[in-house]
C-alpha cells in the first residue's frame, strides 16, 4: 500500500448533526481511511472533494488540524446541553494517522473537560492508549469485528488489524472497567451472514469479555456501491448477481433478508449471554452530563 498523502485542513464545525440514529451528534477528526475496508459507506463522501471512492479514499487523507479548538468552542457554548456524541461515525478515529496527530485524544480530553458523554466506534487497537480518558468520561466503546474468518478479513479489510488484535483490545478495555462490546458491521449477505459465522464472532466476543454484541447489515450508497461491486467481482464473483438483486431497489438490504439476519444475530447473542444494546440508557447518560462544578 502506498504511503497516503495527508492534507491538513481547517474545519468550521467539529460536531455534526446526525439524523435517524440513537445519537444526535457525530465527531470525526479525519476524512479518508487507510484501513481500506471495501464496504465502507464513508467512501462516497470523498466525492464532495472531487476525489474518488477507490484509491483516493485510502490514499488522500484529510486531518482537521483545528478540530480540538473548534470542539472546545462548541462545547463551551451556552446552548450546548451535553448530549451524547458519537466519535467515529464516518472514518476510523484510530487509524494509523492518529498515532502521529493525536486529534482523537485531544477531542476526548475536551469531551471529558466539558462533561459530555461519548461513545467510540473503531477497528483500531490503538483505542487502548486512551483508556484513561475513556474511563474518566464514562465512554462506551464499540470495537468493530465483522468477521473472525482470516481469509475473508484479509480480502475485505486489507488495512485493518487482525480480528484477534481487536478482540484483545476488547479484553483490555473491559478489564479497565469500560463499557465495551463488539460490533459486527457490516454483516455481508452470502459472506458473513450464515449462522455459523455469526456464532463464531459471538463466541469470540464473549470469551474476550464483551458487554454487548450489535450488528448492522451492509449499506451500499453512491461510490461505495460501485466500489464494493468491483470488489465482489474480483474476489467473490458468484455473489455479485446476488447483491445486485438484494440492493436493486435501495441502498439498504432487502427487508426479508435483513429480518432473517436479525433473527440469527439475536439467536447467537442469546446463546452467549450478550446484551443487544450499544448505547447507555437515558438515565446513565444524564448522570454523565451533570452540571459543571
């Protein structure tokens, strides 16, 4: 893989309003991602900058160099009510670039200072570096592990850490008293949605101390759709016509297939005694957002 080009940019806002999710605010210090997951829905966003969803997404990264200062300004505003902030809703906040720029850590420090509850979603074992801040802020962490099948992982997520490394991060976070779980996202029809595959991830999550197991099915929009179909054509050509049919009418998986996957996930989750919820309940969130001293 080529060394990515990093463009340091200034942002006007750090917090992004989000609709249709269990949270209202997202926070992403970076755009683009060297993890190179072929299914990543954020690939399509590179088109906003006249860049493509293929090599440009992994090869041209944008780092919001002023994001921490902007975030502190927004969190100090009188109309900010310390609602839950989801960190890492687009590209991974613990991709390798974070090791040098430390923008994610700066953002977590700001959220802690302003007693704003947060959650983190990541594939990066580097998240354990920030255990001190996650504990201080009472944050929830969802570690994305879509598969424990090494052959599928190597093809589908070429720039990510081995699934076992991610699971070891789950154990370290759990041992530190952090509310952490495993997120199977996405679950790919015909590739990772069979009951044995789901059960293998559920067992691994339970063995490594996960508090919950959640999952989302594959979402194909804009440039991501074309990129993922190209990936299937190259690596799993027998699945290409299946996916074209399942995603013919919408970027969302056909409802009948989605319900079947949902039922299977519930079954393997129950078998391992794992909770279904990624998000803390309202009472816990309100406790974290007590008035500043």
